[in-house]
């Protein structure tokens, strides 16, 4: 058989049929036929520096496009390195297809070099994991992989391809299966009627929008629903942007570690309308501690079971259609004045105060304010896990879906730099900024070389405190002291320059905004390091701990 007729080339044709634009990965001896075949295809292979980076890239690509991102690795250690990003994708309900090599079928049944049961390792962290036993199985198995990853509640899947299967000849007639995804659209009229009955008796309903509303492109319908019924809308950290923060009905994001301003809106509510919300985004006990609120769950799939999330009515189907049908069935409006206006005013005042804070090291509020000023409404910020996420997710105003990305499912450190690369590939017309602590940055900083080599312009903003700031914050809150959280850093400017990127160090608070603007305007990879004053952490939680309501 000719080289054009092996399973590796068939796999590439299948990926093309699925609409795959990029494969992120590192080749190994056992998948060289696949990687070589990609070179003759329409798919761009992004060679990364660590398989964890490949998985995070696939995740962010999947999150921004709705189409499964594809990560590729060799067998054994390469496949295992994919697992953090794969688990992150599953817990963040993001479609990813992870493909790795495996040893040949001629020795998979016995102890041998690099053999490990990869399918069993991936099953707990994916929606589906399997090994391709023959080349002829690839069209059906890959179609199932993409269908499983992208439908119902999205998530990651895994497919292992043995070395001898990858290089096996295939019949010339073997072709990709047609892509035909059928999704439920119309909500149940009886469930809409039941939800309308609940709202007819409600006193102070509130909407909580999660990332599922973003995935279902329900932002416009959500705004219309809020305006027609006069309902206040809060979002989860993952859902930020699905409802614009400058809308008169916006309450901001819920998810901070302390009882924040937005929580008072939930304290007063008797009915919770959850739109595209999933439990891993935010523990419902923090907004329904007595489990006494009636909950209307609007999503593509049923809610998970939780004692503090007792669903009164579940509406499944297209979220936009569900919202419009429910709005048409409710013949009253609610008053969103009072608490909502106060919450919005308090958050605006915090951001305005931060913009004038000239202290050095720089206050977190100043960094948030200057990033917001430097970025356009549609530009994308990825806030890595740590204290930086708490400040950005709580305070950074968002106006469009998927313009502030956090990991709130698994809360993995180190996703923002590789994720920024994928974000720029998904939206080359937008500015992309990775906001990261110094601890998270060094977990996947090697992907700077990937961005430089592949000519993918991104900006990285390092909040530098030479410590694991969020852990220090939590220790100080709960123990009154902290330990084992401090570390040393390289010279980040020279470090960036060693990869061929541009490096900047912010010396005063007033230097931050012009440096951000300069870096974001350049068509290259830039790294900015800014010393951050995390003494503001405890001041914030102490202040929030003294809050009383209702306002």
C-alpha cells in the first residue's frame, strides 16, 4: 500500500472533515506517521514545549469557538502530561479531543517498554475514553469522540491509537463519516408554564448566568429577558461577559471567597433563575445556604444533584429560545432598583479609587483598572489561578462573552500563557493578554518560545510578589500566619528576551498603563512584570467581612 493509504492519513482526513484547524502537541516515535501526515493537510500543527501546554491550548480554543480543540501526544509520559489540561477542560465543560499514541497491539497485553493503561487513566477525567483496535474503526470512533466532546454537557474525550494501527494500511474506500449533530432546540411548553407560575408568585427573583449561557450564545436573549421582566442579573466568574457589566440590571460576578456586595442580591431573593449555570462554577451553598429558594434551571441538560440546589422547574433546550418563551409567558415586571443600584455604585467606586492609587509596589486595584483601560471591549484577558484571579474576576468589568477567561472548574495554575496562544489563534483580530502570578507563569512559561516561533503575538502581565499569593492570603485568614509560600524569581525581562520576546519592568504605578498600551500595540510577544502589593488582600477581606445588608 502507498503512504497515502495508511491509517495516519485517514485520521488526518477525518479531522479535516470535523473542521479541525489546529492540532497542538509534541510528536513521539510512536505517532510520527500522524504528525507527518498533518504536514500535507489543511490543519496547522502547533509544536509546543510541554504537552500540558498543548492541552490548555486545546481547551481555550474549544472554549472560544465551541468546536473541540485537539491535543496530540506520544504514548506514556507524553499522554500523561496531557492530563491536567484534559481534566481542566472536563471540569470547565469545554470540548477537547485528546489523541495519543499507544504501544502496538502486538505487545499491549504484556509488560513491556512504556506500557501503561492510558485509557483507564483518562476515563475518570473525560466523558469518554477508548483505544482504537483497528484502522477500520477510526471513522466511527473519531466521529463519536467529537460528538461526545461537543454535545450535551461538553467536555474532554480521549482516544489512544496503537503504533501498529497508526501505520496500518486502510482500504481505499474507507472515508470519514458525515458530521451531523442533532441538538434539542425547543423547550417543553409545560415546563415553561410551570416556571411562569413560579415567577407569578415571586417577590424578588434574581438571575444567575453561568458559562453555559456563553457556550449557547445566549447573551442577547439574556439581556432581552432581563429587560422585559426587569430582573437583576449576576454571573459566575466563568460566565463573566455574558451579561454586560455596564447594563443597568447588572449585579456583577459572584464567586469571591467572602460575602461580597453581589451576594446581598441573593440574600434577598426568593427565586433563583439559573441560566447556563453548572455547580462546579460556584458552590450553591454560598447563595442558597438555607436551601429555601425556588430554583428555575435553564440549560441544555438537567442540573446535577445538590442539597443547596433544589430545582423547582427544569427547562432543557436552546437557552435563547427558553428565555424568550419564558418571557412571553410571564405577564409582570419586577423592580431592580435599590440593592442593584447600590451594588453597581460600590463596584464602580472601588475601580475608580484603584485607578488613582499611586502606591508602589502597585495595588491590585490599580492593575485591574489599568488593564481595563488598555483593553478594548472585545479584547481577551486570561486570568490565571491565584490571587490575580480573585482580583480580576471580582473587579474587572466585562461587556462581551468570553472576554475574561478563568478556570473555575478545576482552577488549574499555569493555563493562561498557553491559553493566550490559542485565544489569539481563535481571534487574531483581538488583543490577548495573559494576567498571571509569578508562580503560575513559571509553570508553563516555556510556551513563550512557541508563541515567538509561531509568530503569535500575545502580551503576558506578571503580577510579581515572589510568593504563592493566594495561599498566603488563605493562610493569613485562617491561621493568622503563613509559611512555605515564598520563592525566588529570575529576571523576567531578560528571561523574556532570551526567548526572543520583549520584556518590560514597571517601576512606578504611572508606568503601567503606557507600558500595557505599548506592548499590546506591538505585533510580537511581550512580557511585562509589575510588582504587586498584596497587603491589599487582607484589607479587602476584612472590609467585606464587615459588610452588612440589605443596602
